[in-house]
C-alpha cells in the first residue's frame, strides 16, 4: 500500500501511540502527502520547495492547513 493510502499513517500513529488529531503531516506532494493526511484527520502542511508549486490549483481545492515556501519556515 502506497500513498495516499492512509494505512502507513495508521501504523505509524499506532506505533507511536499518537491520535491523528494530535499529529501533523508535512509533505511536498499535494496529491499524496496532503490527501493522505486529510483522509486520517491529521493537520497538513504543504511545503512548496519540492514537487508541488505555489500556482497549483489543487492547493485551493484540497486546502492544506498551512502552506509554506520550505521546511525552514517551520523551524523559526
């Protein structure tokens, strides 16, 4: 099972003992990372330093919780 199947996240959350409502997924692929997180109810952060570009119309459609230019934006 690959992304965007939420099975990998279910296993990870169970292993960590963390509820989906208390977790965040950060990814650069809106069609896999963000969709997968939304399917399980995680907060989602899309970084634009990878595959998905800022002008992608799916950003509005799928509405990640946060969109940042790169991972450094989360470190400060």
